[in-house]
C-alpha cells in the first residue's frame, strides 16, 4: 500500500500483542520465515526486544522488513516521547524505524497534538520513515491536521466484520490516510465461529480467518493478525490466491454488530 508520504507498507502484517517477551523472538522468526514482512509491536507490549532479536536472527535482510512500534500512553508530551522513541530503537536494534504510531489519543490528558509534533520532529530527522496514529477518531485526526498541517500516513484502529468502521474508513480515504486493522479476525473470538461465516468458508473451501483477511484486503485495509502457531501464520498469509465476489462481500457485511471488542478511544485513559 502506497502511503501519503511516498513510502510503501505491506498489505498484510503480523502483530505481537500479548506474546510473552520470552516467546517473541521465536514467534517473529517463524512469522518472517512464513513470509511476513510487516511486524507490529508496541512499547506497551513489553516485547520489542524479542522483535529486535528476531530481526537479527531471522536470516532475512532487515532492510526487507517493515517494523512498526507505538508510543506508550505513559510518554505523551514532546520530551518523554522523544526519550521513549530512543529506547525503542535500542530495544529493536534498528537505526531507522519504519513506522511510529501514537498508541492512543488520551483526549483527557490532551497532549496528543504536542506528541504528534514530536513524531514530526523524528521524521524530519530521518529517524523514522513514516509516522501515524492509532485509535484516533475523526475528531482527533482533524485536530492534529488543523494544528500541525501534517496528515498521519496511517491510523491503526479496531476493525473487523463485526465492527467495520465504515464512516472512519471513508473519512480516511478522503484524507489520504491508510487504515490498519487491529483485532482483524475479531481477536479469535465469536466472529470466527459465526455460523454464516463458517458456512461461507465451507462453500469456498477456505477457513473463516482466511475469508475475513481476504475481506480486509478487498476493503483496502491493512490487517495485522496475531498467532503464535506456525500453521496459522501460513493459513493467515494464504489469502492472495482467491477473491470474494460481491455476494460474499455482502454476506460478510451482514456480520456487523456495531460493537467494539476493545476500549472506546474517546474514553480510554491511562491504566492505573
Ligand atoms: N493499536 C492498538 O490499540 C491495538 C490493539 C490490539 C491489537 N493491536 C495489534 O493488532 C494485532 C492483532 O490484533 P489482536 O492480536 O488483538 O487480534 P487478532 O489478530 O484479531 O486475533 C488474534 C487471536 O486469534 C487467534 N487466531 C489467529 N489466527 C487464527 C486462525 N487462523 N484461526 C483461528 N484463530 C486464530 C490467535 O490465537 P493463537 O495465537 O493461539 O493462534 C489469537 O487468540 C495485535 O497483535 C497488535 O499488534 C493493536
């Protein structure tokens, strides 16, 4: 996917949320060997060092990888954000990061504009190639753009067939912001057991997860599914050799329940 800053990001990635630090290197090496090139971590996941070790030990040229991390909610504000970035770079053992995101807007703290300016500084210095945000609503996006003039290249949000975020996707498309999908397969919960989806998957000789990931690709979102199981890594990546026709896309659209699995960004604040 071509980003608004001229850089490119793979359209399907591998997320490492909730992978314990001591298991992360092994999982990420397996994912890279399975073919993933986009790896999504965060300061808050506590496993950046494992991602860094995997970058070194995977046998793939690090220049071929696209590494994303996210600023912890504890480091909003210019100076803290810059320091936190330095620490990530050390843990990840990279000289230049591919993508740095503000993890949550934290509107009550009200430091996300200043924090966004810190990311702009890092990009100007060439320390990160692309900058973006996560869990930003239209309101937060409008505010950083109007106050800084710089449009994020990515907004990473919860997005799956049960919560497809149509209005936010439409807004992002108008503004040239690429949408990355977290929880892309509904965090492995009830979505994948939905009888309609299971039936459609049976008809198409694919798994429910593959249908959902293919749905993302056809919507133009960038899904970053997580799994620690190598067989599922391969399954989740094997979505480039079939297509969903309009009727299959419509059947998946029926799964919308309008409910998030995760927190509402307008009210999500710093964990105690
Ligand atoms: N920006 C944010 O605030 C935010 C929030 C949440 C997540 N994220 C990012 O998005 C990534 C993905 O989201 P997520 O991890 O929350 O949820 P997800 O990728 O939608 O779902 C992961 C769950 O699905 C299971 N699973 C994976 N592939 C499967 C398959 N083919 N069939 C059946 N079950 C399968 C996994 O279990 P096994 O591991 O046992 O296979 C795991 O329990 C994260 O890892 C993280 O990088 C970002």
